[in-house]
């Protein structure tokens, strides 16, 4: 069996697929879980309507903002100065 070569375009496609997979894991999957959970359990209360994906996205962002503002999750970016 000979060596395996990959073209730069093929490598870019593989990288894009991996990046979309990571995006889906950390962003789209929680949004889908929020929507499914809300529509399964919360709509049992007759006053509350089901939500769509955009409303689940807003709930996700609101929850992330509340976690950040409460201090539970901190985002820090540190850089070093090279002289």
C-alpha cells in the first residue's frame, strides 16, 4: 500500500467539517435540547406556548449571559508582550 496524500482543498474540507462538528456540539446541540425539553415539559402548563429554534437560541444566550454576569463562568484572555 502506497503513501496517502491529501490535497490542500481536501484538507480544508476536512477542517471545515470538523469545525462544523465542534460548532454543532457546543452550540446547536444545547439549543436543540432546550427546545425539546421546553416543548416536552413546559407546555404541559396550558398557559405557556411551545417555542421554536430562535426562541431556544435566545434562552441559550440569556442563560449564558446570566452565568457570565453572576461570576460562575469567567472568560479571560491573556496575552504576552514580545519585545
